[in-house]
């Protein structure tokens, strides 16, 4: 599932239990991957949980926030990571 289709997939998931299971599986995979990366950077506990969820939420909605411009998204991505990773 591509990030730009997340909103549409959520709508579809609300109507189809199998799609809902698959969407949840993808979300869990993303949370696991990001959580492992942030754990390696030394985050733990509630801080780890919140940073992981904020990151995944941001990435899922990036196109809606910045539009379709890859240049704009790239310009803000480093700032977003800096904000996420600072203590």
C-alpha cells in the first residue's frame, strides 16, 4: 500500500473487514519498523511510543499536508526528522 493511498484505504477498510485487517497489518508493520529504528537511537517507554506514532502519522498524511510536490516534502522532511529526534 502506497502512502498516497492511505486515506482511500482507510475509507475502504471501514466498509470491508478483510481490507481493514490488511490495513491494520500494514500499520503495525510500519510502527514496528519505525519503533525499532527509534529504539536503536536510544528512545524508550512513552517517548518511544509517541515518537513512533507521530512519525508514522506524519508519513501517512504527508501528501495531504504538503501536496503532491516532492520538492516541498523533501524540504520539510529534514526539519520534521530534526524535531522528532531532538530530546
